[in-house]
C-alpha cells in the first residue's frame, strides 16, 4: 500500500467521538494503511460535542470561505483540521454553525432525529468533495463509512462526474448494522432533485430510511465492505445481487490483510 492514496469519509471517528462500530473502524482502517506507508486523509463532520481545545482543532482559512448550495440555500463552509495524537494522521472537519454546532450527532436529547439530517448529509458530502478539490490531493480510493457520509458515492459519480481530478478514483462503501430508526425528512427527495439528479436516483429517496439510503450508496459504489456481523438480510442480499466486488464480514483481529487485499482490486 506504500504511496497509495486513500481518503476516508466517515460519520464518526475515534478519538473525537464515543466508541462504536463506525467510529472505531473509521480509526482502525486509516491507521492500518498509514502504518503500511499509504497516504491517507480523514474527513468527518465537526459536531458541537467535539472539544476543539482538547483536540487542538484549528480553522484552515485557505480552505474555508466558500458557500455550498443546499436546497437553494447558501450555507458557508468552514474547514478545521487536527492530528490524531501519535499517529501523524490529519483529520479534516467539515463545519457549519447551522448544521453542526449542536451538542449531539444525529438526534436530540429525546432521541428524535434532527429534521435537517438530510441537509447535513448533503452539505457534508459537498464540503468533502470541494475541499479535496482545493487540496488538489487525488485519492486512488475513497472509503465511505457511516450513513452521514453515504451520499458521497452518488454525488461523486453524478453531480461531480465531470471533475477530472476524480476520473480514476474508486469508491468503497462500508455497510454497518448501526444506522437510524425511522426516516429522514420527507422532502429529501426534492432536495436531491434540486441538484439535478435523474429520476431513477431521486426515487431512491422517496422513503429515506437507513436501508434505502444505503442501497443507493451501494448502487453508486465500486466496491462494498460488509463491516458488521449483523447487517440486515435485505441489505446483504442486495449487496450480493449488485454484481459489485464485496468483502464479507471479517473479524477485527483479521481485517487488516482482508481490507488491504480488497483495496488492491481498485488500483
């Protein structure tokens, strides 16, 4: 993996958020590639629960300042960066006061999903891609982990299809059992349509459940990793029938070799 470039786009990453399947693998996989001499970057949202002083986040002025359009609204993009202690791994944080200042990740203190989670996902996706363009850092593979990041395959393959910088970039999406209960905002379909997507893509968001959103991500990825032992049978069957290269679940103490060999399919 020496000198190969892998961009990790994750909903949650340890040590910035609590440990769960997504946040732990969003740390373990980049660390593994970094240890092999690969070039990696990590992007995640800058949730309000992240202590900027403790983790030494600082704004990158040259990358901040642009506005991203979400559902016909201009939303300012702020980019912050930090390094994971002892690992020499840079983490870029996508920030916006309207979407990410609140003190929890996906739901309020009563456990109710934030009504603008769909817009947050769109903003996060566009923010990552626009920032990578500004960095002029061309990834060989983009690895998507967590549902907040799961719109990236679709936007990269369609909305940004004419961007030469990504012409050879492949997208791998991990499917976890951890998602969300219920549905995102009922108008998510219209917000996706605003960005000019075709009807067949827009229709994937008619009922924006976790499973339907991940189905869309699978359709637009070049490869899929089953990252949880207990992924729903519906999603597992969908992956198996997609004709995409996929990696079945591998236990954490065995994942390094399996992930490395899977990535190598796309170079």
